């Protein structure tokens, strides 16, 4: 339990020897390894930091580019919207114009069809009216009507203007006798009146011949060569039938 | 508890069992360190390398906690103290062997080395004059007390470790003699804990003493600088 100086000194030497051994074979290698690893970690961290900085730069560039793209996209979209609006307005105008033209054309076609129908209806009514008048007058034909027509002929011939009379005279120019055709037999008095009137007005030197033609229905027709003076019901109905339609 | 016996005589030197055991520890630690650090890998450390790195980093962190930035200087000495004292304390668990730290000569040698190292590192951190000057602060009257403190704490360092380890071995021996074979097992487990705790205490106290020596002369230098600047401050204030 006492202090042995030899042991004391040898233990000092032993400890110093152990200090050198551990420093040489333990601390230095381990510390060197740790330092190398720390340096590697620091290097890796530095590289990571550089990469992070580069990534941050790239990210900022990308975000800036993305913002530019967004602006360009917004501008392009607004231009496209404006162009689409203008095109829509143009197409609407074109469609309105086409619709107006189509409406006008339809109105014209409809008006034409309506006018055609109106004309057809008017022509049909005119035709039916003439047929009705012809049927009615045909049924009314009788000697009394013929006598009245004789009177009308005499009055008309008596009141015929001189210019017309001159034309008739020039056209006859002595070509045979005047032929008076009637639907019913004429009385002597009627024949006398007719002959005297024709002779007086047309200054015909020859005699007047009389004939019958039931197709005249009523009244008489005077043939003067190539000319005829018609005062018959059939002649009037023919004129009436050939007269221009009221529909026109 | 018998005293360390003389194993052989080397000239006038009587080699005791304590010295032989210490040589065995040296051999064990040296060969172990050489084998463990032969193929250190930076990229893929093995289990032993990881344990070694953990131990060294723990020692380094403990030193950094007391003296920031000085771990490179103090790591070999303090680390060797911790490792040697821990292994030497645990050697008592091996049958037929006694802990070298159960011998007052060993603990006194270690305490003497700590005593020298306190002054060595204190002088290295500044200069001899500055270091010696801190014994005169705050008053030269306190110089005997400083010297008495140096001696007493060195003595306490040696006796504390010696007393604890010797008493542990003696208690285990007494319990083994009295109670039988298996009863000393808890005592042996207590021996392991006590051995590690005593190693930690010895190394930590050494570290604190060294740190005190290095920081006391820095504090002394700082107080001198402050006192030398005081008249200027007073003058400027007037």
C-alpha cells in the first residue's frame, strides 16, 4: 500500500509510452479518417449547395420564362378572342345579308305566286262570267231581240261618221250586192228599212240580198265584199269573248 | 489485499506485478489500436471502426465542452487517461490479476503527470511569466494557498482513485470469502460501474484542472489588461 518509487517512475514511463502508442495508432488515424470524412461531407455539401444554387437559378429562370409564356399566351388569347369576335360579327353580318336576300327572294316568289294565282282566279272568273253571259244571251235570243238589234243597226249605220262611211265605200267599190244575213226571217218592213238605210248611207246602186243563218242567234250581218258589218248576237258574243280579259 | 509483489529484478529496478500488468495493458491497447486502425474506411466504416470513431468523438466533444477549440491539443493526454484508467480499473475483474490503479504508485504517477500537464499546457497556452503570474492574483498573499491547493488536489486525485479501486477489490474478496461463489457477482457488476465512473471522474478532473490552468492565466491576463486600461477610462471620464 506504500509508494514504490520504481513503480512510480516506471508507471510514468508506461503512461507516456501508452500516450505515444495511442496517439500514433489510434487518435491520428481515427482523427484523420474523421477529418477526411468531414471534408468529404463538406465537399458534398458544397456541391449540393452549388447544385441548389444552380437549381434555384434555373427555377427562377423557368418561372420567369413561364411568366413570359403566360403573358404571351394571354396576349395571343386576347388577340384570338378579338379576331374571333370580329369574325363572328362578320359572319353574322353575312348571314343577316343572306337572310335578308333570301327573305326578299322568298317575298318576291310569294308575290309572284300570289299574282299568278290572282290572275288565274281573275281569268277563271272572267271566263266563267263570259260563259255565263253567253249562255244567258243565247237563251235570250228571240225575234224580238233581233228586231231590236235591227233597230240598233239602223241607228248605228245612220250615225256612222263620214270617214268610216268613206272607208266602207272605198272598200266595197261596187263589188256585188250587199248581203244581209239574219238569224230569224225579217219582215218586209224591216227589209225595206235596212235596204233603204244601206242604200242611202253607203250609196249602193244595186239591190240588197237577204239570207238566214241561225248561228247568228239574233240580229244581222251585212257583207260588203270583203267587209262585214256585224250586228248579231253571235258576233257580239265573239267580240266579247275575244276582248282583253279584265284580269290583265 | 496484498501489496504488489516483485515479479523480477532488472538491474537495480524491481519490477512489480503492477508494472507487468501495465505492460500487458500497453501491449493489449497498442496491438488492439494497431489492428483496429489498419484498414480504416472513409466510405463504409465497420462496427469496430464505428465504435472507435464514436469513442474518440465522445472524448473530443467532452473536451470541447470544457475548452472549446482545444480538443486537438488535449485529446491525446486526456483520452489516454480515460482509456488507461478505465482498462486498468477493469483489469481487476480478470482472475489472478490486480488493477494497476489499486496501487498507490500508479495513481500517484498518473496524478503527478496530471500535475505536470496542468503547468505544461498552461505555459504552452501563453508564456511562463503570464502563467506564474496567475498565482499572485488576485493578491500575492494567496500564493501559499494556491500552492497548497495544487498539492492537495494532486494528492486527492491519486488517493481517490487508489482508495476506490483498492476498496472495491477488497470488498469483492471479502464477500467471496464469506458468502460463497455466486454472491460476489453483484459486487463485480458494481466493480464494472465503479471502474468506469472512477475513470470518468479521474479524466474529467484532470481535464478541469488543465482547463483551470489554461483559463486562469487567461483570466489573469485579462484582469491585468483591465487594470492597465482603468486609468485611461478614469481619465477619459474626468
